[in-house]
């Protein structure tokens, strides 16, 4: 029975923890950019005679694409099915390839808190968030 290497598991967990962090800010970040477009005003431009026209030209040119990006960003954070499938795949591999008759939860608790200890101080909180969203009980996991 082959088991995933702890360094590989850590690399996956770290990368996906970063994805979790990015997902949590993508909507707000895209809204900030959209607001910047909407807030273009005449004080942005040094030539007083052209300020209003320049501001309007920029806003009209950028408003639709930035609004579309914002709308897309609002769905990104909720459309994470493929990400959660990948989380399940690696954790189910760990569970399946851990010997013994312990429950899946007990096997994952042991993997995260004991087997991974030489590789990390504690489970990245972003990884734990995604694991919980994927249906794993992370209550007993030590996280940072």
C-alpha cells in the first residue's frame, strides 16, 4: 500500500491554503478596482479644461469590463467544486492507504497532527478551511 509522501502533501496543502486565501479576497479586491473606476473624477487630471471629458471617457471605457470582472469574481468564490474534488482526492488517498480499522476522521486526525509533524508545525488554516468545506471534520486539527 503506497502512501503519499509528507513533503508532497505539504506542498499541496500550502498551495491550496494560498488558493483559499485568494478566494476569500477576490470579490473584495475586484470591487475595489471597480470602485476606483467609478470614482474617477476631475481631480485626477491636471488640465482643468479637459478633466470632465477625460474622466467620463475613462469611466465609459472601463466600467463594463471591470463590472463584468466583478460579477465573475463574485461567482469564483462559490464555484469551487473542482478545488474541493482535488482536496477530497488527496485526503481520500491518505485515508485509503492508511492501515488499520480507525474511522476516516481518526485517520486524518492522526495524519495531520502526527504524521505531518516532522514536515510542518501545524496544518495551514487555509488547507483546513478547504478540507472542512470538502466534508472533513477538522475539529481536532492543529492549525496555523
